[in-house]
């Protein structure tokens, strides 16, 4: 990447300010994670796995 001259840097800053006024400030990116599977489905899956494990343990010991 080539180094910018002071004149080019000043021109870039001027363009960025003009562009920001025209388009508005960039929106902040939210950090909230979107999971591909809802929490309800994960809870149901865990319930089935743990419940199945408990039933298998009961079958083995009794």
C-alpha cells in the first residue's frame, strides 16, 4: 500500500466528512448472536437426551 501525501490525506478526510453528511453516520453493529436453532428446540433436545439417559440407567439398575 502506497503512503499518502499530506494533501491526499486531507482530501480523503474532506471526502469522508462530506460522504458521512450525505449518508449519515454508519450504524453500529450489534453484538447479539443469532443462533440457527431456537432456545426452545435446544431445551427440548437436552430434555430428551437427559431423560433418555435417566431411563436407561433405571433400566440397567432395576
